[in-house]
C-alpha cells in the first residue's frame, strides 16, 4: 500500500513538427517541458506514473524505471483527444490501485514547484478533491482521493470527468506557486482537459478574483 498519492503525468501526442525535432535531436532532450516536469515530480519524492504515447514513453526511460512509465496507443480515429486523455487517467488509476489518491498533472507544466505536490497530498485528508489555489485562482494538478477509485476507472469521456468533478466536494489548497497556472504547450487536448478539471467548479477560471 502506497502512503502518498501517485502523480499521474499525462502527456499528449506531439504535433508533427515536435516529432521531427525529436527525431533530429534524439532522446528526452527534445522534450524539454516533459523532461523538466518529470524532474520536478521526482524531486518531490512523490510516487509517479507517466502516461504517454510510445515515443515519449520510450524517451522517458532515460529518467524513469519501466514500472513508472505506461505507454498508451494514440487516439482512435474519430476519438476526441480529451476523451482519450480521460481514458488514460482511468488506465493510470488502474495501474496504481493501491494508491491513497492520484494527482492529475498535465505533462506541459514544468514550472510547478515540488512543494505544491506535497501540499496537495496533505489536502486530500480534507476532502475527496483538492485544487491548488494561487492568488484565489485554481490551477493544476488536481488531487483525487482513493474513495473515488470505482468512478475513476469507469470514466470514458470528458463528460464523465466533468460530472465527477461537479458531484463531490472539494478543498482549495493555498500555494505560493504561480506554476500551477503555467503551461508551455498549445496542445488543444491538454488545454481542454485543464478546462474540464477546473471549469465545473469555478466558472470564469482564468480571471483573478478580487
């Protein structure tokens, strides 16, 4: 039984130009945002699981042992990328069923501080969902308690994730970390995932509150 929540690091398929740079540069060096995100999580001492398409999963093995990397197939034809990401959350939860909770972290957030992950882990003791809050504005990652395991593994789409986020009480964990709002990629699917995770409980997220 793990004593700390597992950080599920969610990577999106790379655009064609990024894949071309990776082919030229090789290994994880071309994936600097993911590389830095992984190093930040490692420095926190939290258990982690990277969930990524084959190319990024393979590159990450220069930093992580095999059991901390879950390679997933790309989205099926016609499958929305946001739905694909939600299915990957379910897969990650099923791969760490003994965890006391999971932190859902998009892979393109390298400015996040290690201490924020630890603060969120503590926040799960106060509710089934915990959000990092910097200057009255919610960010990422989102922490989810093990009591929601059965619902997490049944999620099939972003609508399922939205309903889960709206159904359960949550707590805000105040952090001195602007990195909870800072993403480096313009992946529409990761941006949509971020919106689904914060939007249901905080309409108008993205605008500082007074």
